[in-house]
C-alpha cells in the first residue's frame, strides 16, 4: 500500500514537471509569438525583404560650350560580407596585389565580424573591377557608386564648388543650385534569397530615381584658362596675398570668367581639410573691399550725367582740397594748377574726384551710386554674396566729409561683381545689366533658360560715350614718356587704375595696398569688361604696375579670341614685326 | 451517374462495389496526373528562376557597360581639356602665331545678329519707354534726319580721335 502510494506520488510529480515544462514552453511561446510579435516580425521582414536606396545621378555642370566642368561618374566599389568569410587571410593575399593595398590592412578589414558589408576599396578603375569580377569570389561583391569628377582639373574650382562625402553641395554652384543638381533618389524593396541576393522575378516595389538637372554656365573655359594663368603669373611675380579677376560681357551681364587665388584642387586629398575649407568662398562676390580710384569712374559718370561737369570742366588743383572740415590730398603730392575732368581721371586725382562729387552734391551723388548697384547685392546666383558697405546721408554715422572721400573710393566697400556690373553700364551705353552665371538648367523635370535682364538705364548714352573717351585717354596718354601698363597695341581700350590702402582698426595700413584695374574694350563695340584685384603685392603697391599689366595680358589674348578686329592694324603688325 | 440512368435496377451496395472496382485504375492515374502537375510546376518554377537569374545577370552586365560608357565619356572630356590639348599641341611643335594678318569682310545677317553692336541696338530698343516709342512713331521726320546724319557721319566725316 505504501509502495503504491509512493508510485502515485511519483506519477503526480512527473505529471506536474511535464505540465510545468509545457507551461514554461507555452508561456515562452506566447511571449515570443504575441508579446514580441512586432519585433520578430520586423526581423523576419528585414531578413526576407531588402530595402535599398538607389541614388540619383547628380547633374553635370558645363561651360557655355557644354564642356563638363563637374560630372558624376559611376565607379565600382568593392565590398565584403565578412560574416561568411572562412579564411580572411587567404582572401586578403589574393586581393591585395589587385587593390594595391597592404595585405595586413585587408586582413584587418576581412576579419571584422559585422552584419553590414565592409568596404574594401572605393571607386576602382574599370580594369581592376573587371579583374575582380572574373575571379567570381564568394562573399565579395562590386557595387557601383557615383564620384564627382572634374575633367578640366582646377579650372573654375571655386565657382563650380565642392560636393561633400554625403553627395550634397558644400560651396559654389554645387551649393547654390543643389536642389536642381541633386535629383531625387529612388528605392527598391525586393525579396531576397539566403545569399542576400534579390530573388529574380519575385515581388518587388521599384521607384526609379530622378536624376539631377544639368547646368550650362555662361563661363567660357578658354577665357577662364587665360584669366587663371595670368592671375597665377601676377600672384607669383608680386608675391601677393590674394587676387581676383572677373570678366563680364557688358551687353548681357553674362560672366565669362571668374578666378581667385589662393585656390584649391577639387581632386586633392586634403579637400575637406581645415586649411582648404576657407578657400571655398568666391571672393568676386563675397569679398567687399575699398575700391580706391577705380570708383572715380562712378563719380565721374554721375557728375557728367547730371550736368555738374563736362570733360573739359577745369578747377584749380593746388595740392589740397578742403571740404566739410576735412582736407583731401592726392596719393602722390602734386599741384599742377588748372586741371580738367579728363586730366582728373588720367592723373587719378583725388582732389578732382572730390571737386566733381561736391559740385554734384550729396543727394544726387548717392542717388547715382545706388543706381549703379553699389551697396546692394546684385542677386547673382552664387552663395555668400556681400552687399558691400555704403553709408548714406541718412545714416547716423555718415559725415559730410564722406562725400569727398567716397568720391575716390574711400569709406565705401564694393565687391568685384558690383564694380564690373557698374562699369559694364558705361561700356554698353548706360544700361545696368543683371549679372548671371547660369544660362540654362536642363533635366528630367524640364528646361529653364535664363536670358539677359536689363535692370535700369543709369546714365544717358551720351554720358557713357563721353566717359568712355575719357577712360580711353587714361590708357593711351603717355606720361613722362611712359606707355601706360594697360595699353594693347592696335586696339582702343578704356580703363582706370586703383590703389587702395587696406583699412585697419586704427586707420589705414601704410604697407599694404589693394592694386586694381577695371577696363573694357574694344571701345567701338566692347566684348568684355575685366576687373583685376591684387591684394597686398610685395614688390610695388600701385595698380598701374601690378594690376594694369594683368588686364593688358588678358585683353591682348581675348581680343583675337573674340575676333575683334584692331582699330589700328598697322600698330599690331608693326609690333609683331619688331619681335 | 450515367450508370444509374442506364441501369436503374441496381441496388446501392452494387453501385458502391462498381465504383470501388474503378479505384485501382483511377488512383494511379490521379497519382500520375498529380505527379505530372507537380513536375510541371517544379520545372516551370525552375525555368522561371533560371531565367530570372539570367535576366539579373544580363542586367548586371548592362550596368557594367553603362558604367564603362560613363567612364569613357569622362576620359573623352579629360582628353579634351585645354591643358591636355595645349600639351599635345606643343609636343607636335605648334605654338602661338608670330604674325597676324587682318582681313575684313561684310558680316552675314546671322553674324550681325550675334555681334555686340546688334545686341547693343536691341538693348537700346528694349530700354526705350512707351512715351519715347510714341514720340518716335509720330515724329517720323526725326528718324529720317537721324538716319541721314548717321549716314553722313559714317561716310564723309572723319572719325573722332578715340584717344582724346
């Protein structure tokens, strides 16, 4: 009886243990299937379905003749599924000579045990990718990825700009036009097999990517190359701190070339380094500076157009000019006596410019200066444009003496793009054209064409013609037996030099200048306006000896390039026969 | 059912036995049919899968050639770059001209339309206000006078000295 009772108890215990085990299993099952349903369902879906973003091709940036300046090209990158690799050392030995990387580096990458694919080598050349493809290696695969290429090298690097590692524009046109260039990525949601590959002809959701639009610029790569070479030569010759050259078509406002130094190489490895990033900006639109004597063109245009002076109006230049409690002097002291307005420009007389501005009066002077676009952004489609600084009589910090100093480009800041736009109005007969650098956007979403935009008639055509002749005389007048630095044999060009001191917190630095020249030609039918700015030249401070020769060198190459016939062909032939 | 119509006198048990007697024949046929259907399905699935992977392979190959095409286009652009063209030209012994000869000819209508002078005239016209246009329209003799003056200036009068 006792034995029977004992056996029953054992049976009950066994039953209880069995039921308990089943209960534990059942509760675990309930926990997994019901409580954690969403989590495991998501894991299963992730295992079974592959969701992949398909990048859109970034649009190409081209010059005016459709030569690519920046283009996205696919290259194969090599990846490894390291979890399934049994012998990483052996694989590393096979791949290392092809990839031209140390075996140890590859071994380290292949030994990583991670679910995500490991990048072995980015952007392989075609022949290397083919070699690897032919080897048919398991757990190693090639994936095409876009790389931004610059077929013209460093040409117009700052203007074109930089694209970050994430494919977004960081500077220049790449930044400003990012929404057009970037396009829209697509996606692929597909079933995959045990190897992780997409199951052929299985259910899939595919959304095609929309490629980015192409930009066609107004930039002419030949003009750009000429400009960059001459700027490089000037920078080296004068050991300057920085330099900018801007070339514009005066009739349309189209930018033909824009170059700045120091620059950067868009293909360089240190593209994203702390030293290179500050060079991304475009000084032609971002850097405002005191223009100095080149601003006299605007002063004289205003005074002539308002009828305050004529080219022949003379005044007594006795070496100084007192106005509103201040005294104006020339950069180089001289008291030539009676001086006409034409001579004011030829000699770059501060006193003459102050005379013209004060004769005109502050109200009309600043009205003209504003009409020329000084003190306001030009709204060109480039990032970081500065409006410059222009204090008006209504400003609390404006002093009546500012009228005199502003007349010769002191106490006012402009950008090269503002000056080129203003002087283009003198070159084309008084019409202020809106500067632009993108002439066409063409892509899957449509085509937009940008036409020249006339903003205002700022001076009368007669005024522009008179001022042009005055500026021609600036270049062609022989002073002390010296031919001016901007003179090009056989052609009539117009222009003006500028030598501005660099403003500091305690006044103006005596040892640092900004040498500049702005001019256009040929005056009969101008093809270009060129502005040259060389900052802090070491050997000589003057615009006449630093910037004017750069203008001459560029103009002498552009004139035949544009097919401009010389006004005096004999001069050209005489010069060439002397060689 | 048809046997029931033809032979209405058969009992239920007889009919069941008759149906069961067909079973040894019908079952293997059904089994073979099922196998055939299964085989057909497997074959089709296999063919579809193989074709699918072939399609995938061809797509990969197409992608490969597209990439190669892009890379060749880049190579063309690099070979056309001004630096490279200049280097090649210098290697071939070419250089800037030592002397230039200027020949003038009349421009065609298309060339004239593209010229800066024509562009300037177009801009001048676009900048004329409505009032000015009306004035020009009414005072036709002014236009005629200007035209005559321009013609005389360009034909007979000496050109102004651009150097002042």
